[in-house]
């Protein structure tokens, strides 16, 4: 392809073959910033027709967000504030996209110092910028993960020590020599020790379960379940905790059975975590509702709705992430390791299901589990 040249020194003709072989764009701008020379790489890299581009203002080809910077450098070259420029700008492509270019340019002046424009080269660095963006994103993600893990370890330390201190302290009291404890007092101590041990076991199990799922070592065992009965069973187990907080816990299930294939143990754990969370964050004399419904396309939907404290909009996106809590401080009002919803999300994924949340601070939250029938069509049912 022949070069398009205007106002270019004749001596440059000796280098046409060399310029044509460049992967970089060689250019020259006149005194007003119009293209007066472009090498073939202009079309190869950006897709613009060289003949149509020559004579046009160069800044029109620069990304709108970078034009201010380009004009500033042009002014600095023209006013002799700088002799050359090296920087990165985005250039528009003929396809409507953009690519990153490393711009190397220097001012051209006549024998008496008069302004004659700019000459330079454009090097496509889009691939390098893409890698840079990935590295920046990875670093930011790593920093967020590190912060979340630090908060989690701090919280977990607190959550484990609290029941463990009670277990150790009360058991030491029972083991001390001296006058025997009254039967009622001994039973009360043993009850607290037993409760603390169960709390510790539940927290450790959550950590182990999440680790197994993340490692791909948990495989669902699909069986045909009646979801209404399963939800009623989960609610029955949670009633004691709800009644202790004076929270009304009810099940809304259709008259007809809602059957779907799922892993009963995992789905029960998922629902237990959702219901337990709802009860925890719902004040006394408020209500938590677990609703089951069949979907027209053959799937099912389970919702857990509370009238509790709600979740701030900026915290919703972090709910299902491991090592993340809405309030990571040790002084927070509600206890917990923050692993419950992470397990909910992972168990839902194992079932090919999705879990979402709608929440208004001060009014409550609704967690929705959407289960499609399609992933279970090939399940080996008894």
C-alpha cells in the first residue's frame, strides 16, 4: 500500500520501505494539529482509512476522556514548555471501540524557531494495559480478601472463646474440691456447658462444611423431596429460638405438594441458616415467614421474609462472600461467624439454584431460593 504524504520532506523517501514495515504508526501533524502523514499501521491498528484521515484534526481520533490531556500536551509543545512528549492515550477505532497507544512525539521547528507541528510514533499497548488492569483488579481483590479474612479471624476468635470460656470456667468450678454443689446448680452449669459445646461444634462444622464445598469434596445426593414438609420441619426446629425472642415464625405452604429432587441434608442446612438468620435479626413481637411455591416452568421457590433490621444497600453485595459480615466489629450487637450465608450460596450452587435478597433498612429482608427443575431431571431417584 503506498504511503500518503503531504508536506513531507523529500529526503524521507529513502525510508518509505522501512516506515511501511513498522508495526507502529508513524505520523506528522501540521501547525493546526491536522494529520499530514500517516504510515500504513494507522489502518492496520485502528481500522481508519488513511486517505480519509489525512487533513483531519488529530484530536478527534482521541477518546473523549483523553482529549483534554492531549490538548494540554499539544499546547506545551507549541509554547516550548516541553521539547518532547511520551504518554499513554486511548484512540478510537473505526469499529467504535478504542485501543491504548503509547504516544512518543517531539516538536518540529524551522531554522528561526517557528512552529511547524509535531512528528512522532504511536505504539499499540492495549494488550499490556489489559494485563495491567487484570493485575490491579487481582491486587484489589486480594486486599479485600485479606481484610475480610482478618476480620473473620478476629470475629471467629471471639465467637469461639466466648462459649469455650464458659465451658472451661464452669467445668473447673464443678471439679473444684470443697462443698458439693446443689443439684439444681449442677444441672444449670451442665446445661450451660452442653449449650456452649453445641455452639462450638456448630461453628466448627460451618468452617469444615464451607471448606469441603470450596474444595469440591461435597457431592449432592439427590432424592425426591416434598418441600412444604421440609420447610415445616426446619421451622419446627427453629421455633424454640423464635419463642425465646418472642418472634412469630410461620410457614406458608400450598395445599398441593411441591416436589423436587435435592439433597435433603444440604437443603435442610441451607434453610436452617436462612431461618436462623431471619430470627436472629428480627426484634421481639415481629414475624418471620417461610413460604413455598411451585413455579409454572416446573421449579420451585422458597422465600424467607422477616420484618427485622434490614440490610444497607452497600452491604448486600458482600452477604454471600466467605469471611465477610455487615458488621465486622467485636462490639456488634448480633453474634455470628458470618459463614451462614456463604454456605447458603454454595449449597444453592451445588443444586444449580440461585439465592437472592431484597432488603430495606428498618423494614426487613426477603431471601429467595429459586430452584429449577432442569438440573434435576437426570438425577437418579429411588
